[in-house]
């Protein structure tokens, strides 16, 4: 069976991820106690289900402590098990609970939402290391949906998946980063009016950056560092390694270098490329365009 486990902090987007998987014809189970995971898999396999998505989080209570052992056992049994752990910054989670006016599962008498978030983050710290972490702090729901779809389409095989993620420091360092490289010291195409609206994936920006010796040196230094240490992460049985490349706005330099590095490692390991801040700006533009368009006028009678 292909089993996708979803876990993470309350308010981080687990429902969105589950809906994506349900739309992709997965059998979806929400809020399953971790201790019941083997029985559920056996039952569904007997019923002929090939793809299952299961959410396990702090609503399960103390049973979530059994999750690491359950994950190991299912993988040893030959199942294609993939784990997504969703998280977000405290300020983003607080804003979401305020907007939806929903109660945090760990909040109660004498426990504030801030305290509940911290308790949940501490309790899930070890669980977070089991899977592919996604920081949803600044992600539009459509971006999260796209990233989940990309994740489940990765070929199931032994080894490590290497993700290169560009971001803008002005939006904050992504929580899901394992390694962070700061490239703000490189010349910024933003100051060229012709390049300002473009990204590091556009030919004029690529040509601009390729001509700069310091960009080439930075790219090679990062490539060598990752290349030298990648075998150590593989030996550590890591399933995912996220390398975050940050510039000021996450639009030009970091995007270019993330794409450049991904191209250099695709023949060695499975590679994913994500552009966090670029996706945020695209979503903001879509929202602004929709707002400026206003409501659609009814047809004339």
C-alpha cells in the first residue's frame, strides 16, 4: 500500500492536505490514534485499498508517542509510507485561530492559545523529524495544495529526497529548513528596473547573474558543501533534506541559485525545487486582481 501520514501543529493546514489526498482518490482517515494504525492498514488492505491518507496529531493524546515505532514497522513490512509534517510560526497560528475563532485542541481553562501552541510544538518535536516538513506560515492554500501534490508524486524508492527552497529573509527563515545559506551579499538584480519584475528563472536575470564571478563562486561553494556532506545525511537514514537559499525578497538571487543547485544534484538523488516567496507574491497578485475586479455583474434582463 501507499500510505501518506499527515501530522503537525493545529492550524497548520492538515485539513487542506487531507482534502488534496481525498480528491486524489486516497482513502482518508482523520484523527486516528497512532496505536490503531497497524490495524487500520491491515483492514483497508484486506478491503482492496491501495492508497491511504491518515492524519495523526495531538488530538490522539498520549498514543502519538507510539507513532515512530508504528512508522518503522509499516516500512519494514514493505509499505510505501510517506510522512508530511506541517508547521507554522506562532504568529501565523495565532492569526489563524483568531480569524476562524476555533478553539485550539490543547487550550482550556487556565491555558491560553499561545501556551497551547508551545505545548503542542514541544510535544511534537520528535515526530517532526520523522517526515517531510512544510512550513505553511506564509503559504496561500493553493500553494500548499500544489506542494502536497508534488510530494505524493515522488517516486517511491530507497534513499534521500533533496529539496532546494528559495525564500526571502524579509518574510523570515522557513521553519522546515535543515540547511540555510544567505546569498544577500551578492549583487541584486532588483536595482535594475528592467530586471525588477522578473525572477531568477527568467533568462535576463539568469544571464545577469551568470556574468558575475562572485555568484559563480558562491554557487560552487554551496554545491561543494552539500556534496561533501550529503553522504553523511544518507548514512543518518534521512528521508528528506531541505536546503534553503535566502536573499532579501526571495525573487532573483535565491531563485536562480536554487534552480542551479537542483540541476547539479538531479543525477545523484531525487530533487524537489520550491520557491516560497515567489509563490507568496504570485498568490498576493491573484488576490489583488480578484479584489480589484470586484463582483461579477448580473446578466441584463
